[in-house]
């Protein structure tokens, strides 16, 4: 048997070879490429009077950024399980957790790449237009746009452990739609029930939160409240853990079937 | 010596959605030692693939256990020494064959040059640069074999490796298996090609209905020499007297031999009592006959399970 000549990191928390392979695999998917191109093109568009970079991730751009999340997560785990390649890979010295984490990190890298591309183009376009540049808000926008997107990505990937293709997107969007109906419909249908305020208070915690309020606080010189960012970080890690747990459950069920 | 693969009492039942159960593997016990090639023979649905997957820990056994090099199949150290080529493997469609191999190199911790050398050895250079989505069945098979061989595994499990391959590919796989055995690697081979199994395997496991019907030592007593004679009938009495283990059918004399080395002696004896030889052919033992008798024939239904057979 050939002795390993390079140190294998496969048994760690994240399998970097899996992450790299995921980047190669997903970067060439047609829908991913379309999302990338549209996000970059939208970076040129000047659509806010007080542009400080948020426009790269707002309105139509936000929709395409979310579509990129869905494109990257669709069947990310299930397609490998169904083709049988996951079983081949898991025969290597690698744990199921590090395989899932590798897939997630690879997809996350591409999401970050898309975000950075849109952000850079937006910055370049603003400079070309001679707009006044607010450097700190512009710098803050990038991680504050990417963090909730990563949390959504981890959620969609967790669903992809048990759902094939874009069915994870359907479930994710369906769940959000049901929550929206509950949030806005309940006070209308049951005006006497004191649930409206409770639901509104709960709303920020039904999914990752938008973080641009932090930029607003910085620009206004107000004290910065980091709890939304911490919530998104918690959501990201929880969804990551869920992805590993769901994949483990599926794999063990397959082995027992 | 620790067996490369040891299966003890493996049993697997598949549950159907309706609540029924299918007994796929039934108390299967066998071993594969370093430096030997073991064949799994049986009809479709005999439980051969399931047995392999149980041995690798890809499926959970309802009873019994498998050990790889004395370790649990889930042990990462055991996995490092195992190569597995499944029947009809599928790979990420967006990756090229070389990218798939390099991924497996990285997972095993072997240099990428190993993948490059292997694709040349398997005559897979050009297809390896294309996306796997464009591969034929045979090319998928070759890629599956290449990834199994990457780490020069001490234990190689091949599930129908010749399915979809051209004759040159089949011959090449035979060479590879012999090379693995030469470096003291162990091979468990699941194939329907009796002739290939006969040529490379040291031992054969006949399996049907998930049960081990018989363990057959191919190398120990499995060869026979077939001699075509111009005057077979004229020397029939002499043949019967001097070569009692041989049988004469028409103009063909068939005699069991322990190995290739014994063939010249048999030929000398036949010439010695006047036999006019037209053709000499060394063939494997009665593997096909055994297969038909054990697996397809009436004996199959009543054949006993060989418990704990070393295969």
C-alpha cells in the first residue's frame, strides 16, 4: 500500500478536498453561472439615492443573491447520495460530518465569491460615477450581506440532505410563505386575540435576520447592536449541525434498510 | 496472519414498504487472506453485492460482523487500505475523470502523480480529461476501477469490474488483479465471467439465495488437461488402465492435473502408449460444471451451507 506522502486533513472537521471538488462542480452549473452574471451586472445599477453599497444586495439584486443560494444548495447532498458517489467517498478515511461540512464550505465559498463580485463591481461603478464614497459602510455591507445569506445557504443545504433537486427551495419558500400568512393573517382573522404583537416579536427569529441596520447605526453614529449578527451566526452554526445530523440519519437509515 | 477480510455469520434482510422482508444474505462466513484472489459466483440476486457492501460497512448487517484487517469497517485506518469499485459507479457529472481521481488522491493523501500514472496504465488518458457526464458504461467502469486502485489498497473489492468493458479491458483487469496478488494484496471479485474467475481466482465462493453453497479451491485441484487424439478409440483400453482418473469422450481425453507443470508428464504418458496427439489444451477445473451443478442444478436446492469456510 502506498504510504500517504502528504498529510491528509480529511478526517478533520471540514474535508478541504471535498470543499474544493464542490467548488469545481458547482461553479460550472449553468444556473449558478447565470446568477453570477446577473449579480455582477446588477452591481452596475445605481438604484438608491444614498448609495453606500447596500444596492449591490438590495431589491432585484437581493432576489438574485437568494437565487444563487438556492442554486448552490439544490441537491448538494442528496445528488451525491443518490448517485452512490457519497458512499465511495465515505469509504475513504473521512467522516460523514467532514464530508457534509466540506460540501457546505465549498458552496459557501462560491456564495462569498458571488457577493464579493457584486460588491467590487458596485464599488467600481460608484467610483466611475464620481459618487462620494463612505468607506466604512461600504466595507461593512459585504460581510453583513453575506452572513445571513450563508445562514440561508446552510438551511437549504440541511434540507438537501433529505430532499432532491430544488425541492429544498420549494420547502424553504413555502415555509416562509406560511409564516408570512400567519404573521399578517392572524391579526386580521382574529382581531380580538392578542397574538399580533407576539408574532411580530417572534418574526425576526423565524430565519436569519437582515443586518443592514448595523450599517445604519454606524452611519448615524449610534451605538451598534450586534445581536442580529450573533443570531445569524447562531443560525448558521445550528443549520450546519442540522445538515450533519440529517445526513447521518439518512445514511444510517439507508444502511439499515 | 490477520485476514484482510473476515466475515462471520453475515445476515441481511431488506424491508419492503409493504412490511415484507427479503433475506438477501444468510449467515455468510468467509475470509480473504493477503495475497489471494477470491471470486464470488452466483446468479443475479444471489446476494453477492450485498455481501460486499456488508463487508465494507456500507450496509448494516442484521446479524454477524465483518472485520477489515481485524478492524471495524468504519475504522478510518481500515478504510485507508481498502479499494472498492462498485457495479455501475456514478460520479459527479460536472467533474472530469481526472478531477474525480485527484479528489480521491487528496482524500487518501497520495500525490496527484499517482492518478496521472494510473490513467495511463488503464489507457484512460483521453477520457479522463472529459466530464464524467459524457462517459459510456465502460468508461465509468474504468474510472471506478482507477479510483479503487489509487491508494494501492491492501484489499480490493471489485463488483462486476468487467461489465461493459471490451475484451482488451477485460484482459487488462486480469493483469491488474494478478499484479495486486503479486504484491500480497487481497482481492474479492464478484463476476459473472466464469472464464475470468477461473483464470485469476485462487478460490471461488458459490452463493445462492444469500447462502454459501460451496467453497471451491481453484488452484489446489482445479486444472485439467484436454488432449485431442487421432487414435483415441484404438488406445481407449490402455488409457483406462494407465490413466484411471482421465475420461475419454469421443476423440478427447480429459485428465485432472494439479497444475500447469504436470501437463508435460501427462502428454509423455499418452505418447508413451501410442497416442497420436492433435491438440493439447489446459483449461480450468470444472468450474462451469460446478456452477451449473451447484447453482443452477437440482443440487442447488439441497446444497448445504458451508459454515465458517475459509474462502
